[in-house]
């Protein structure tokens, strides 16, 4: 059983919800990421989504776009992101790590080379924003053969047929995009999210993590009732952007926000 399956199963047994932070590898500088990952684990996160910096992150809002730009200025890449994951694994063998990014760097590396590199880095899941399940069969098979979960994004207008396809091709969890637009955009409609997640659950047994609009503890607590976990990204990366001259303060504010969300989810 994968780390992701084990983690979600343990959470379900205790009635808890997964807290899944997203951060961009190498933002605002490469040596910031691993210490932050360890600090987030101590704050009570369950899974870490590690963003691969990319020059054209089409699904991301301005906050995460600028994070990619800062990381790329430090020569961050898919290869270096995997090296960060390997560094994290030296002292944490339990926390699932999911790579989240875009297809171009993976294609440039080659599917098989990437799958082998991800396995060496002890990656648990790969979420490729612009690789739909219909076109991801080859890459998904290579990942699954190495014990890595391919994870897919599900949109508010996804059909039952598409949910079933993601259930068949994917594993680990389904990432439900709770609103139309880019990361960090818009205002969540809790009723819409609840209705859609209930519909999704009739077509998959995979855990459902909800993201794209979770900004604070109150939102997280509300949304978590409908799925199995919440993903928070832009609100965390905003703390980095607001404290570029004081990364220790940025880390402190990120951890403070995550602790408040953890407490809200568990209350």
C-alpha cells in the first residue's frame, strides 16, 4: 500500500481530514524549501504538494506564477525539485510528497526517465495539471509500476463519465478544483462544492482533496466536511511574497496559518 493510501486510510479511521499544503520548490530561494517542509510536518500537515517551477503555469493565479518566476531565477528545475525531495526524505520517511506541475518538463526528461527519477527521489504521487487521463495512460502506467500514484484534477463541470475515467487511471486521491478559474481566484460556494463532491463520490472510491480557493481556517473547516482533505497554496505563498526580505518571518507566518487550519479541521 502506498504512503498516500496508508495516510488517507489512517485519517479515515480517526475521522480526521487531510491538510495538504502546496509550496513552490525553490521559492524564494532553494535552501528555504526543505526546512519549511519539515516545519509544516511538525505543524500537522498530512501530505505535501511540492510545486515544480514552470515558465507558463496556466492554471495558476498571479501569486503562484510569481513564485515560479522567483524559483526559476534561482535556476530551479524538475531535476532540482527532485533533489529537494530527496533531501527531505533523508530525515522523513513517512510524510507523502506529491509533485505538482506541468507536462512540458516531464516530456523533456522523457516519461520513463522521469518515472525512474521520481522513484529514486521516493516521490509518492504526481499531479500533472495539463495531462488529462485520456492522454496520461502511458505515463500513469510507468508511475504505477514504480509505486507512484498518478493524481488528476477534476473540474466543477466534469461529467460522471470523466470521474469514472479518473478513478480507473488515477490513484492516491482526486484533486477537486472547487471553482472555475485559476488558483487563488474567486469565492467558494459551499453548497455547490457539497453537491458536486457528493456526485463525485458515487463514481469513485478514491479520497477527494478540495483546493483552489481555500484561504483560511474557516474556509478549510467548511470545505473539509464534504471531502477527505483540503489543499491550500496561494494563501501560503502569499506569506513568502510579503516577506521576501525576511524568510524566517515568512516561515513563521506559514506555520501559524497551517496550525490554525489544523486546529479548525480537528475541532
